[in-house]
């Protein structure tokens, strides 16, 4: 993730979403003039409705996270879960782009769920090992 | 599976009735091969003129394939699945082109 790797990843994701919407809109609008629906493209795997649902869910999560950070009150910390609640929010923030990517892969490209689970599982292990390295060496 | 005879096609209705017949008897392979040919011709043509710019070649050829594929899709010469692949290649090539680290 060094040398702006994470920034490039986020930039690439935003571009991916923007170009997908743009190209799908062109295809769906042009096709509708010749009695072709979005359901015809890839047997319905590519359509704007699924894409919008994914984008809405990600936007909802982002808004909830933002309001949580903006509140800035210690009352938001759940006493029962202690610091784990706060750490969970941080991890959710870090994994948000990957959640978005998995949503796109599942809903838009109809990739099998097992592949996405494996990818996210590897990512989780990587995050845990990365945090352990930080704790061990302080790097 | 028995294919329809060409004589059953109402050729006087124009290409609109003839092109879907071609797709039907070739199981969409006619449109698929035309799309592959267009993609390959443009990607190698671009690379011959501008060596080393692979992502540029990929983007240009995929956009040309997308536009021609869109026309072929509405007349029934390219299947929906093939068109989805073309859209995927177009999106990915656009992202690769814009996120490429170019030496200053």
C-alpha cells in the first residue's frame, strides 16, 4: 500500500463505478429505442437497478459511519463492548472499499459468492497479520 | 437440432430478418468472431503506430468494439452475454488507462 497504492485503489474504484454507470446507461438507453431491455445484457446480470441497490447500501453505511465520527461524543462508545466497538468502526472504515467491490462483484457481475468470501477472508487475515506486525515492531 | 432453411427467411423484409437468422444458425459465433476481429485489428493497429502504450490500445479498441457491438446487439447479431463481456472489457480498460502510472 506504499507510494499511494491505497489512493490509487480508491481512485480506481470510483472510476470503475463511474464508467460502469456511464457505459451501462448508454447501452440501456440505446437498446430501449430498439426494444431491447437491460435484462437482455448478460441475462440480466448487468442492470442499473442492482447497481443502484449496491451503491445505496454502501452510501448508507458511509453516512452512518460519518455521523458516528462527527458526533465526537464519548457517550457513543458502548461500555459493554469497550474499545472493541471503536476498533470495529475503524476496521469497517478500512474495509469499506472492499465491501463496495464485493457488492459490485456479487450484484453486478454475478460472481459466485464463494470466490468473494475467499477474497474477503484473505483480506481479513492480511489485516490481522498487518495489525500484529504493527504491534510487534511498531513499524 | 435441425436448423431452419434459408428459404424460410423473408429476405424482402431486409437485413433485420436476415441477420438474426445468421446468428441463429451459427449460434452467435458469426457476430462473436466479427467482434474479436475488430478488437484484434484495432489493438494491433494502435500498437504498431504507438509501441508500448498497451493500455491506450486496449481502451481505443475496446471502445470501438463497444460501439459496433452496441449496434450488433440491437439487431441481434451479438448475444447479451457477449455484449456484457464487451462492456466489462471497456470499463476495465478505461480504469486501467486512467490509473496508469506514467513516467514523467
